[in-house]
């Protein structure tokens, strides 16, 4: 997926400034497609040049002028066409799994520490997702259509983090038993 499509997906909901888009991106699409604010601003320029978004400058007193971006009809069409294209599952590229694969050459305590670090990170992310679910998606069947689709991505995030926590628990237990036998 190109960053352009992720930005269009975040912007299609409602027009907003680049700053607000970067914040919105961090709290939505950014959970599964990461980009720095600098990358987002660069891409906004490209999208405007392509005619996929438009920019309205809003004059402000005692503040820099604000640029309000919105998806154009051409941009919405491009996003629809991209959505209609089949995509392949993303291949796994994970440093931790490479470390685990060759972990037998290092002291088990190092690997355990790394697993515990990842476990904590996945617990924090799962907590964030659960809080979002509690705050915005208590009654999924009653959600408007856009929110139902957003909820589906949140469910994927919850399942992903839950899977990682289960795997971390299994790996920590297995390696802890190995250490106890030594």
C-alpha cells in the first residue's frame, strides 16, 4: 500500500488541516500503517499535485494561515479503485523472530528479556485498543457504516495483540523451563 492511499483513507472521513490529519492518522490508520508527520506533509503536496486532494487556505489572525485538505472526486475514485484491487497478505518481517530463530547461540536470559520487553509493548497496545473499543464501539451493530468498517480494523488489532501475548507467554514459559533445568 502506498502512503497516498493511507492518507486518502484517513482524509476521506472529513476535511482537515495537515496538523489535524497527522494527529488523526496517529490515532487511526497509523495503528497499522506508520508514517512520520514529515512524510505525511510531503505526500499531501504530491496528492494535491495529482488532483487527488484540494487545499483551501484559511486566513487566521495572529496565527499562520491554515490549509484545509479534502479529498477530491478524483481522489475518491482513486481510493475506490485501489480498494477494489486484490492485495496479498503482507509477508512477515520481524526482528524478534529472527533473534528467536538463532537465539540458542545467546544466553537465554537475553532472549527472555527481549520477550518480556515485547510482551509489555503488546500489553500496552492491547490496552490502547481495548480502551478505544470501550470508548467508541460499545454497540457494534448500531454503528453507522463507516464506524463499522473502522471497528473491523480495531478487531484485527485486538486479535493481533492477543495472538502476540499468547505467543510471548508460551515462549517465556518454554525458555524459563529450559533455564530452570540448567
